[in-house]
C-alpha cells in the first residue's frame, strides 16, 4: 500500500469515517454510506466476489490493495480484509493515490 494512502486511511480512522469487517462493509454499501471499498489482495475468493459484486451493483468504487496486514496496519488494527471509507473527499483522495 502506498504510504500516502495509508496516512489518509489513518486520518479517516481517527475521524471515524471508516467501516471494517465484511458484513459491516456490505451493509454500508447497501445503505449508501460507503464511498470507497478497499479489499485486501489476499482475501478469499468467496469474500472478494461477494464484496466486488455488491460494490458493482450499488455503484461503489472497489480497489484491491495490499495484503490484510498492511490494510489493518494503516488503520491501527490487526489484519483487515475489507475497509469502507464513508467520507466522500477522503475516498476521492485515497482512490486517486491507489489508481
């Protein structure tokens, strides 16, 4: 994961603009709260398909990035497979850095 993107994720976490965990992320996507979903590159095939399909259906950007430990480290937690950013401006900035 790019260091600048990791810093922005940390800022989003401190601002409480992050949702983590597969079910909570999918709920956020369904409710229209998620602006960007980050998926760990080492996520299981089933989880990756489920999250990508939901994001595609609801029109939410989904970016596959580093492994679960780098994603978790960026937000100050243990390994995380899925992370949703709920703030529009932060989501745009992170997506710009990662794509």
